[in-house]
């Protein structure tokens, strides 16, 4: 039996650093090759430096290890991307197309490409964005993800490349810091609570957005990649849902454990981005096609986040 050989591109990121460890537990460290533009001392072995803007660097590693699956996680996110829109478009698209082309030409059997709720825009139903909602993103990050979804469909239709994708909500986890997204507050707020600092939130207190706890995001990613190909019916990107929360709801959950925690609200450009996104996602297609079910709610997530961050800060 031939073992899968996995390549994770963008292993140092918020999602990649956690997903990499989960994949190593499933497939074995020797079968999961981690890569990023900079080495990470936390990864003990099987790390390759890859600039995904350079096609040859990706192809070299794919050939060297006979890679069968690629998780392409490298991207500039929504809030960070608005500072340098043309650079964000160029990097996000060129990195993705390099991965798709390497996979197509080197018999890589499966590719994971992350999309985002950033593909939705002002014309989406904010109360419930369905799988087939019209997408007209308002950020260059969202535009690049919407284009990427169409390229994923194209590569499947034209070349049979098995690209799979999820439209992630904002991801909340304690193991790594977020990297420039509009929902970063939902991680930062827990750090402030543990450090006994007042948190200054850049969104309005009642701005409700789709969010997901990191462990749910990880198991959704692994589940969709392990689903039989005949069950994958969406070749752009699947809606993925878990919780829909506002800053005030998270603050209140934290205050049940840290009653003295305080939040002030001073909005910036990220509020304008959030206003174009849906407050809730309909993910019935994912539940139907590959039995997606989230496991964590706000209470469980808050308890874990505070406990784990307290341990982390005590060590430091």
C-alpha cells in the first residue's frame, strides 16, 4: 500500500501551524513535509523552505518527496491585504496557480485550497448566506479567493485535478496568533483578558460574524480531504459554519470567568469590511455531502481559550 505524502505550504500560519501537527499525527512525521518562506524551530524535522511565488521551488519538493497531497495555506488576508491591494492580488493568485500547475503536471492526487467568507459582499443576505449566494467581494483578499474558487472548478473540469476547498469563517485558537484578518479581534480579546488588560475592539459591539474554533476548523479540513471523491459535489468551495457571534457576546462569555474584564469599542476600516459579510452561513451542503458537524460552542471555546492562554503566559 502506497502511503500518502503530504506537503503543507504556509505551515507557519495561524491555521497551518496547527493543521501541520494534526496531519503528522495521522500520517506520521516522515510523511508530512512542512514548508514556508521562513524556517520554524518548532518543527523538528521534514521542513523545506519554499517561496510559493517560485514555481520551481514547489516542484522540487513535490518531486523530492513524491508528494501526493498539497495543502496550500499561504495567503495575505483581508485586513492586511487592503494595505497593499495589488501586491495581495499578485501574491495570492500566483502562489495558488503555481500550486495547481505543479499538482497537475506531477500527478498530485489532491489539493486543498482555503477560501473564506470574504468572498461574500454587499449583495449577500446577511442573515443567512446560502451555498449558491451571489458573491461580489469588497476586499482584494475576497476577490482573490472568489477567483481561486473558479480556478479550482476549472482545474477539476479541464484536468481532473481534485481540488477541495472550504469557505472558512473567522478562526479562533490559542496556539498561534492570527495574521491580518478582519476577525482577528476574536483571538486578541482572549489574550487581553488573560493579561488583565482592557481590550480595544475595532468592530461595533453588535457586529455578528461567522466564527469557528480552531479544532473544528482542523477536523473540517481533514474530513473534507478524506471524503471519497464521489461525495464531493461542490468544486468551487463549501460553505462552513459553526458559531455566529458579536464582540459583545464574546466579551460577556469571558466576563463570566473574568468579571473585571473590560472592552472599549473604537471602529476602524475593518468595520466597513465586516459590514459586507454575512452574519450567518448556511452550510447544509457540507453537512449533506461529507457529514460536517461542528463540536464546539461559545461556552466550551471560551473555557478552553482562557485556560490554555493562562498556561501559556505563566510559562513565559
